[in-house]
C-alpha cells in the first residue's frame, strides 16, 4: 500500500475549520477537547505540584475528599428538610 503525506500549516487548518458549518465546528471542537484533556490535565497537575509547598500524600487527599463529601451531604440533607 502506498502512503501519501500532505503537509498543511496551522493557518490552513484554521481556515478550513472556520469554513465548516457551525454544527460541524462544535462537533470538531468537542472531539479536540476530548483528545486534549489528558494533556491539559497533566499540565494543570504539574502546575499545582510546582506551586505546592510540600507534596500531598494520597492519604491526605482522601481525607480532604471525605471531609468535603461529608459537608456537601450535610448541606444537601439540611436543604431537603
């Protein structure tokens, strides 16, 4: 099987995307966001870790999560009474 390589610069890609109908642009954007999520997530984690005063253990993260969940649950149950 023969292989064809096409080089397209970013500006051409941008122009092609803007020529799409709005619904197709939204669909393209959603797919792109899904593909980029892991990369963006790693970037955010890296920034947070670099700004942390000291490393946070998994045990501490779990404790904080439980505390927040408990508080949210209590707020929800108070509001429904």
